[in-house]
């Protein structure tokens, strides 16, 4: 057994690429070695800005000899067939062996592939890995053909054993492998030889290189928090920035500097974003006030003046950056506090395209505001506040601060709305309406914020469905899956009731108006009236026919409106199906089976997500019980017998059993249990007490089991048979009040 050490030493690798590159090096090398017959005990990859390192422990020093037996043509086959087999197997005719088989005598060839030394295999695999490395971006330099993320300077490839080490020889575009590396670029640039991984790591540390990125992260965080604590301050946690900074330095030296007093009154998020994006600084806040007062920067070297010069240079650059941020902030505040206020920003959004098929941001804001007003009563929000919040929620997109730092959209909207003197609910909605952005993001609970957040996401989804730009496979360029999950979480975590269909229909109509019907046209007038009708009764078909009679006196509809009666409901149904798919994924993570959800989706009212989930959770719990499992088997047996009989007889057995034709006590018991259960389950479903409904189902288990044990359904007496089939129909009907059990597996 031997240990393998590989180091690919280059100019600085971008921090964002390092972790993936380390994993790619490990996977490609280990996969290639194993495929060639070299197994190993363990492997780990480490990265710094200038090197990718791979260490493999207990690697076989020689691949095993492989013997393969290959079956050929029959004895006596044409010479061409035999010669083709010989070429493919790489053997001569005298090496073939004749064997008798049930189909006659057949030629067999035994192919032996001798093992090879590990060094030979490693050289081949490593060269292939380097030449075909999957960098997101790569470059060529000099006269060679090799591509790498930055110029590659040296290759360390070493097999080490207890009795010594061996350089694995390879030459890639003039870069020859060896046993040496270099230390820190400034503090220890000289090259030195190593004998194995432990020697390599120890010498690098003495040469001011911390090889492990996790160790660099830990050192940065510990020094930063200690320095902040000594000043009575706290470092703002930012794991992404910590990982990035650890990828920028090989020998981290933490320095804490001060922010000029003139910038301390900037919003803390502005300071934090500016320092992070432009300088890769950590923010240091006063825990008592929440104000950002200092910053942490990480140098890549120790200096004689303990970093004073580095810190002074950083503070000078930071002041210039923050001066820009202060200018943006003060200019935006001046506009927000003016008579025009945030409305002035909205005008400029008329010139900003949201999507070439979906119009401008201004048109989108009008649609969102109209929908937010309709959603407001459902979520318990004031309709006027919801509409006002929707109109100004995206105004900050025109502000200078958000233009410079797009990630601050929404947050700056809240600051500007507060400065403009708008109600606090409106200001909060400016920030919160983008949420939730992911599965772990906080969900808004303030009614106005919920209304605007739902309207924003529903408008996005209906818009892209209207132009047939849906997610396909792994492609989702407009984050529509995330938007649907956001709607699901907003509805469920706020326990909102009511169907989504009517909101889909309304917003699809608004997209139709925006795309095809200018203001003042007959189509626009009709569709605006249709929106009012949908708000009244929620049923698109009824609303459509009512408007046809009201506006046109029942005459034919103008084109392209005549097709909307089918187009809008079909699109809305397709979008709801997409929501159901997202809901399955969401609930699967909570332990609810997909078939249980399907059984509940098959019921009426499946656009009421809260009701749907309550039903699914109760059904999942019931199906996990002994009563649930046994009743499911009884239901499936009844359903199968009934379906076969209906197909055979060409009739539907759905009239209910008649007690006077009952012959067996088990029939009587089931008849009575179904009569009692139907009423109890129906009342429970109407009251949305799904636990009680499942209890009613559980009471059917024993009489259903007893019926099938004692009674033969297909009696010779046709009247009795028909009555028993009608009794089975009652089982299907009563159980079908809860869910479509035929969709449940098992």
C-alpha cells in the first residue's frame, strides 16, 4: 500500500470556484483510479487560493491481473465471423477453446489483462484530469494548448511508502511533475521538497500557508470575534462572506478598522452591503444600538507595522465607497420626502420592461395592486392599504441605492416609505412582499404584507403561464417553482382559506387585457366587467356568460375574446396542477405520501390549499393505523368487485341497497354501519373535522371485514346479487366523501 499526494500549483484561483474544484479533482482522480483497478482506503481534497491538493491513503501499488472469458461463434462458423471475433478479443486462433453447449460446440476465448504499476496508471489518470478539468471558466497562456483557470506553474505528484517516496513522472505542456512546492507568495516564496502529506502540510504551515480552508475560516472568525469583543462590539455573522474571504488568503491576518463618523448614520444594511460587495469586509456592530461602527478586513500577510499601512489604505478606499452610498441615500431620501414622493419613481418604471411579452414594470404594478385589493378581504387586510402598498412596493427599483445595490430592493423601499410618512403596514409590505424567497425564509404574517406578497407571486406565475413560459425539467429561469412554493407557504402558514382559482382567473384576464386590449376598447370594457363578475361569484364560466348577456345582449363575442371561455379555465387548471406538484414536494418532506395527497387532490375544493393539507394530514395519519390499512384493503376489494360487475353488466350500481333483500346478518351489520357512518362522516367533512371523519371511517372496518368473510357477493339469486353490489356501492360512496381511496397504493 502507498499514499498518493497531488498538488496543482497555479496563480490565484477565484474563491467561488475553489470548493467545487477540490471536489472535482477528488472525484475524477478516484473514479479513474478505481476504474483502472486501484482501490484505496480514503481520500480528501484541500484548497488554497494558489493550489488544489489531493491526498489518497492506502492505495494499491499494482492493479490486479484480470481474466475475462468471452463466448464466440459456433464451431464451423464462416471464417469471417471467427476472424472478427479474434480481432475483438485480441487472441489468435490457436488460443481458442472448443466447448459443448446445449446449442452445439462453441468457441471460447480467455483474455488476460496483466496488472500495471500504480505510477503508470496515476500518470494517465492525472493527465486526463488536468486536460479535461471542468472549470466554469478557463484560459490558455504562452504557446501551449493546456487550459486552466489561471496559469498552472507546477505539479507535485508523489507516491510515498514506509521505505521512501517516488515521484510519479508526467509532463503536460512542458510542466514536469516533481516533489516540490512553494510557500506563501510574499512571506516564504522559496520552493522546497516534501516526502508525503504530513511532511507537506507541516512545511507549508512553516511557510505561512494554512492548507485547510475550514481551518482558515475558524482562525478568521475566532480572531475577528475576539477583537470585536475586546471593544464591546459584535461581528455580524455572514457565513458566505467568511467562506469567500478564506478563499482569498493563505495566511489570514485579521485587522479591525473604524468607519468615519460621517457615515455612521447610514442604514446598517447599506453599510454592511457596501463593505461586503466592494471590499469583502465584515461589519462590526454595537449590540446596544444595532449600529455598524467598525469593520473587519483580512490581510494575506503579516507586516512589520502589524497591518497599520494595510488598514490605512483600506479605510481610505472604504471612505470613498461610503461617500457614494451616502450620496445615494441622501438623494433618495430627498425624493421620498418631497411632495411627489415615491410616486415619482413609479413614473420611470413605465420605461422599464419586466418581460418583452408581459409589458413594463409599471403595468405589472397596476395588475398587482388590483389583485392585492381583491386578496385583502381573504387575509384580513384593509383593502385600501393593500392597494397602496402594492403600488409603492416596487418604487425603490428606480432609486439610486437599489440601482447600485439590487440586493437591497424591498428593504430600501421600507426606509423610503417610512421617510415619506406612509402607514407602517405599507412600509413593512415594501420589504416583506418578496418573502418567502426559499424553503427556510421567514414568511410574512402582517395582513397587508401577505396580500401584496401573494399578489406579486400570483401575477408572476399567471403571467408566465399566459405566455407559455413554464418550467421544463431542471430549467426554471424565472424561479417559478420558488414563487409557487412561496404562495403555498404564505397560504398554509397564515392558515388562509378560500380557493386560488378565482385569483388565477382574474390575473390571467388582466394579462389578456394588457396584451391585447388597449384602454377604451370594447374588449377592455368587457374584460373589466368580467373581472367584477369573477369577484362576485368566483366562477369563471358563470361570470363569462353573465358579461356576455350584460355587455352584448347575448350576441356573439368579438375575437379574440370568444376563445377565452376555454383558454382561461384551461390555463388556470394547468397552473393549479403545477401548484399541486409543488405541494407534493413540500408535504413529502413532512412525511406525507404522494398517493395520499393525490387521493385528496381528487376531491372538490382542491384549490383551497389549507383545506387540502388538513385533509391529507388526517388521511396520512389514518392510513398509518391498523384500521386504516385494513379498511383500505376492504375498500379496494369492494371497488374491484363493483367495477368488474359494472363493466360486465353494463350498468352502474349506485342506487343503494334495500334492507328487505338482505339474507345474512353480516349484510345487516354493514348496512346499518354505512347508514350511520354516511351521516357522521358527511357532518364531519362539512365541519372540516377530518379527525372525526377518519374516526367514522375506522368504525366501518369491522363490518366491512365481517361482510367479506361471511358473504358471497355474486349470488346465484340475481336480486340478492344486485342488492349486494349496491351495498358495495355504498362503501365506495361513503368512503369517497373523505378522499379518493382508489388512488392510494397498497
